């Protein structure tokens, strides 16, 4: 009775150099994916807040409001802003900060830029 030992030994085994090559390729693929994600404009992934805030890029979620975005951005100045400018698709709207305290709901869309002056 003969066993075909050589036939199954070669399949499924990986040489050390091939394993290193595969590991390097996987690492580089991950690095490339991270770079592409970092280059994705904020317009595609969130809302940008310009001004004295801790978190400039806010991930957008369905139904997000101005108040929610500003709370997430974590405003840092002891004085409140005098103007809030929202830019969407190249068009800007200027709001008084009172809208935040009057209970007005200002809906946002992905890609909006909020400037606090």
C-alpha cells in the first residue's frame, strides 16, 4: 500500500517568504484604504464647524440639527458667537445665535459648513 504523501503536503502550506509577502500586501492595502478615507471630502461624510470648537468634523446622521452639531463640536469660547453662517452647496445663510435659545430647529444636511463668528 502506497501513501501519496507528497501530493497533500504541498497544498495548503505557505512558505515563510510568501507569508511575509502576503502580510506586507495586506498592510499596504489597509494603509491605502486609510489614505483614501482621509482624502474623502467632509461633504461626503459629515458637517464641518469652523470656529473655536474642539471637534471640527462632525459625522452627519439623518435628522441632525444645528444644535446637535454644535453640541458635538464642543464650543470652547466663553463668549457666544455673534453670527452663525451655514453654507450649503455654495449658498450661505446667516443666523443670529438667538435661534439656538428660541427653540427653533435648524436641520442640517451632509456637507454643510457652519461658521461661528
